[in-house]
C-alpha cells in the first residue's frame, strides 16, 4: 500500500490542514463532519510520527490532542448535531490512555440515538463501550443496550455485537473469532478503497496500516482480563505500549506550530 509520498511531506500537509482548521474549531463554527476531519489530522500525524521514529510517544501525544479537541467540540455542540457513533476521537483517547478525555467525551455524547445521523446499531455499539468501560454503568443498563442491539438485528449476526458480549462476559472464544472477522473486514475495505483509486495518500500511508479503534478494543479486552496476542494486523505491539505515553495538557491541541517550513 505504499503511496510513494514521503512521510515527512504527509506530516507537513496534515499539519497545514490543522493550522487552517484551528480558527474554525475554536470559533465553534464547525460541523460534526468537520471536527472529525480535524481530529483525523491529529490521528494521522500521530501515525506518521510512529512510523518515522519507531517509537509510540508521538502517536499517543497526537491521539490525546484529537480526543481533547473533540471534547471541546461536544461541549459547545447542540444535542441535535451530535451522533454518538461518530466517535473516532473516543477511541483515540482510549488508545493513548487519555482516560479523562475519554470520560469527558462519553459524558458529553448523546445518550439517545440520533436517527438523522447514524444507524441505531452503530449508536448502541459506541454507547455500550462508553458506558461500560468509561462510565462504569451497571449490568442491567448494559444488558438493555445489548438486548436492543439484538432486537434490531432480528436474528442476524454482527461481529461488533459478539465482541460486546464477549467483553461483558469475559468470554475468550467469543472475543477472538469476531475480532478476527473485524480485522479481515477492515483489510478488505482498505483494499477495495485502494482499487477504487479515490483514496488520499495521507490515508494509505497512515490509517490503512494502523487502526486506532482496534487499539482501543484491545485495551478494553485487557480490562476484561482476556488474553491478547503480542501483535495483531493493524495494531502492532509498539502502538500498544501505553506505559510510554507522555500526554500533553488537555488544551495543547490549540497550540499548533507552523508546518509551512517543515521538512
């Protein structure tokens, strides 16, 4: 999946995009889609830093910035503009160990499904993970979320629902099989996008090789005391060494250095 574009140039392009977007985020004039794009720049810069250095500190720093920027957006957004399943920055927070940011995102996200912006099963998946691992919801509440999830599927299979069940029950076998399917699905989707020829080099060099949501799911699995492999496709062990994280202050995402002269 090589793009032929140097990583330093991708980092520069992403950084310039951050600079251009910052005033709009601070002015609270961005939509949900726009803030997710903005946070995605931080995520991709973090992945570039990991690939350039072979060390995870830069990855974790930028994932933390993504998470806090999203928490800022949620603070000022109307409930009607929120959609809980569009929560990539929540996974960023979990993956880098920014638990305060994860909790803030979970608390500021909608507790009800936004039918105009998301599928209900996507909402239930995200809400379950937030409520279970970040807000410490009770068993009855979590069972109710998964019960509704099952009802929507009407007998159909869903790997994410099975993962949620496995995480709630601490069931190793139930966890391993759907996780493998999710990874395979992600890889196939990346290959499909590559063949379409309509993918940004910034994506093919970064998020096509490292999947932050998977990093978060593995963190949740650790909390559920499930056994994990050393390496997973799209989630190398170096990107899971959260003990090395040196997270910046929560408002550091607002201070973006100039990338225009960066080489």
